[in-house]
């Protein structure tokens, strides 16, 4: 800007309006700046001010830009800014255009502050050893490898160097308040940097943090919030008395209602209200809404916590060194308890209190409950739950991130090489357990839990059906796509050849929302350890490559696993092979769809009518229930399931017709 020093008459005007300065020569303004809008202002050090024209609406009242009742020290203040009623000082900040700062106890920054960048969080294991250093550009993937990839000292060292470079980038001589941001009715704010269009109102205390924000998705901090050593990402919303100490909140995270969190990470679309978190790694879509819920020392994602959920462990003797893993899609019921260490498989549901160290990663979609103090498991039960179907539909729809760059890379698929391979392993392990256990023994033990032989057999059947449905459906989809681009059977079959060349296509991992072959992650770790990944941004780009290559890698898994399951090499498949695949899909899809449909109808069974139509005759009870809940015939989810089930045979015939029509 074209700043100029004040003239004698301008200094006199400011003095007449109650203003003072330690050195009037260090106060500079742009030509045409309206000095009448500086009242009772005390200037310290170098202060530069832009165009003071314009107005802002604050609390429903249109107020003039300018500075009123404030001590300003060493600040650059851009155009159309309103600063008013600052308790002690506004010091060492760059204030961008169209900002409002009003009724704030103090807004100060130290030279060379990092604004929360570089703060170490003791995640997953509260005893330490899984430190994540937070930075503005942290993603769920880069946090995951900081915390979980501790097997290579050289990788850890190099990764720390990449993160440290980002910390140094964030270090600044002054704090910043981004354009369009409003900071009103707040207590003390120290060493906090604000991105553009953030809205901070009624915060009680903020220290050593960054509020990243953008015009597409403003970030908000509301009444009563206390936050220390924190970073918020675009679109985060923290309000109503939340207390944060060493916390990272990702894009579109919502926190409030006195939620308390320390040494914890919350990534895309998490929601945290009422309860408490300690050393929590909350991957995307972790949700906790209830009082007395404590999430502690664990790794979660796509998770829903029931009220009173707890995983604390007071049986340690060398300090609190426990940790646990609840894989994607898990749920815990009201007042459930897990004794960590524990490992719950994907899409598992945990009910009751469990005092055994459960180790169940290869039994996904299972129902884990407690009976008379004993942990029991029903394998694969959630494969036929309408709740699992609903989860798969709701998560993509609830992705509320609006920032141009969505940092956390998320694969939403419920059925993927990650979960399907676990089902295959679980099925085989259950069969082996059945074979090696005397037939007269009706109760078997697996991973710290007990299961009946009957539930084992049902679990094996359901896993087999789900694996069959997934593989055949992927093949049918691929053939349909290929047939639209190729004119002969030979070229269609050739197009089924995988383009990726994984050595271990069956080994997959979940990197906090990103599903990828373990081989890809191991290769990246090796490149980082060798210094081949030169920057943090390059590391993020490598994860993006994994995300972009998901479908390609998935197809190699399908081809290889199809051969293992059915003895058919798809790259040499005949029409008869694919017609048989269609029949297998119809059987598996029809059976599972029928089970899910029956499960959905239970929501409208006799038990669901309890409490409806109070003091009414039976007919009116039924009418009251239907007025509130509807019927299975009118419920959209049930009807969608029924409609999809009705088209299974039709889709099979259409596919067979397509295969038959392709010229040899």
C-alpha cells in the first residue's frame, strides 16, 4: 500500500479525538483515510492503516469501520476494518481487509510464534510412543503414519524432518487475521492465527493455535470455548463450552456442548459433543454425542459411540500404556466397556462389558456381546443388518466438506479388498477351528470370545455369500463397462487383464480412511526412509496417487481372488464362465438381500409398537404407530431394498443377454 506519515494537522485531529502515540512518525495511513473514525486509540510502535471507509453489521447493527477504544501495537491494518473496545491491546498482527475485531479482552502475538504448528500430541497410546505433530496441512493419512508406522527408525526420522519443514513455514513474526474474519465478544487470544472468513464469537480463551478457514467453508468458534495448542481446519465448528488442549480438528468437524478433549485428533466430518476424549485418534466420521462417554487411547474411524462408552484400563502396573483399535464402521452400545488392549474387526458392534482382551480383526461385521461376564460373538451378523446398508449410504451423503481441497482421502466402500479379504480369512479360520474342535463341544473360543457352533456355521455361510457377491458383482460391472468399448469377445477378455502389478494383491490396509494395498504403503515408507520424498507436500501427493489408483488395485485383487475362490482365470474366461458368474451373483445377492429385507421389517414388528397409542384400542394403537413411524410398505429404505431385490433376476438376465450378444 502507498502509506504516508501523518501531517501536523492530522496529528492534532487525532489528539483532539482522544488518541495518543509513542511516536507519531511510526503511524502511517493511506491517502484519504478518514481520521474521524479513530477515537480513543493509543498507538505503540509501528502501525500502518488502510482505507477506513465502509460499515459492518455487528449484532444486527450497522457500525462504521475504523478504530474505537483500543491500544494498537505494531500492526498492519488493511482496508475496511472495524476494531472496537479492545480490553488491553491488539498487538503484533496483520489485519487483512474487511475484518471486524470488537469487544475482545486481548489479541496479541509473539514474534516467531508457530500458532499451534509443531505441537506434539500423545495419540492412541496415552503412555506415549505414538506422537503426532500437528500442522496446518495435516491429513488423516499423514497423521496415521506418524502414529502407527513406528517400525522403522529411519522412516520416523525422515518423516519428522518433513513435518518440521512445515512447522518452520508456519512460523511468523506476526499473527494474521484473514480477510472477512470476525472476532467479537471474546476473552484473551494469544498467538492465534485466523484464516479468511472465520467467525469467532464469545470464545473464552484461545492460545497457540491456528483457525484455518476459507470463503467456501468458514470456520467457527463459539461461546465459552477454551482452546490451547490447537489447529482447526476449514469448516470446523467448535462451540458451547468445548475445552480443547492439544487438539487437531479436521475439515467439517463439529464439537461442542462442553466436550473435553486432550492429545486428540479429529478428522473429516467427526462429531463430538458432551463427552470426553484422551489420546484419541478419531479417523473420519467418528461420532460421539453423549455425556459420560470416554474415548481413550484408541484408533477409530466411521465409528459411533453409544452413551457411557468407555475403554479405560486401570489394571496396568507400569503406567497407562494400553491402546486399542476399532476398525472402520464399528459401533459400541450404551455403557459398553472394552478392556484395552483390544482389536475389533470392521463394522463390528460391541454390546456390554468385556474384560477379556478381544482380538477379532478377521471377523468383520460381527455382533459382540456379553453374557454373565463372558464375551461372546456372532460372526457376520451385521452382513444381514439393514443398519450396515444405511451406513454405506449415509456417509458419502454426509460429507460436508466444502473447501476446494479435501485433505483427508476417504474410500467409502463397505465391501472392498480390505473387508472382503478379512471375511475370507475369518471364514477359513472358523472352518479350521470347527475342524480342530471336538464335534461334541458346542461352545468354541476365538480371539478372547466364545461362539456357538451354530453361529460359527452361519458366519461361515454369510461370509461365503458376501465374498461371492462382491467378486461376481465386480466382474459383471467390469464386463458391462468393457462391452461398451470393445466389439469382440477376445478384446473384452483382454480388457480384464489387471494393469497394476502388485506382488501381494491380497494384503490391504486402512490408512485412516484410505484403503490401499499394504505394499503401496510399505513402498512409500521405504522411499521416505531413503530420502526420496523431498517434502511434506510430496508425501501428500504420494497418498493421492494411492487414492487415485484404488480402483486399479482393487481390480487386480478381484482377478486374483476370483481365481482362488472359483478356479477361473478371468483373463482366459469363456462365456460359460461369465454366465456361471451371473448365476452365482444372483444366488448370493438374492439370499443376502432377502435376509437384509427381513431384518428391516423387524423395525415394524410387534415389539416396536410398545408405547404407542396409549390407552387406545388395538386398532388405534396401530394407527398411532403408523402415523409416527409409518409401515414397511411406506418406509423408503425398506421399499428401496424390496425394489433392488425384485430386480436381481432381471439384472442377471440382462447380463447374460449382454454376454451372449458379444461376437466371438
